[in-house]
């Protein structure tokens, strides 16, 4: 009977340790899922910011393209200082 009680106590302790391990692994899993969700939100935020920056870059680079086209295709140039006239009223 002593061996049976020892076996039951051992199996109960093993069952308890297994249950604690399952709970801990579930906790780690939920913690990892939360971290992945936060990372995904950060990725989404950065993608929106990147899109806005690309639009802004396109807007600012358009001026340079217009100036380059005017200079190259139309032969236009900025007037020199001596070619300008100031009108005072």
C-alpha cells in the first residue's frame, strides 16, 4: 500500500506540474500575440507615413521637373540681376 500511495502522490505532483506548465505556455502565447498585434499596428502606421512622404516628395520634386523642362525644352533661364527692373510706386 505504501508503494501505491507513493505512486499516486507522484502522479498527482506530475499532473500539477503539467497543469502549471500549460497555464504558463498559454500566458506566453497570449503575451506573444499581443506583441505581434502591436507590431502590426506599428507597421500599418509606418506604411501610412511612408505613403504620405512619397506624396510629399512627388509634390516637391514636381517644381524641379518643371524648371528643368523649361530650361531644356523651351530654352528659358532665370534672369540675371542686371536684367531685372524694380518698379517703385
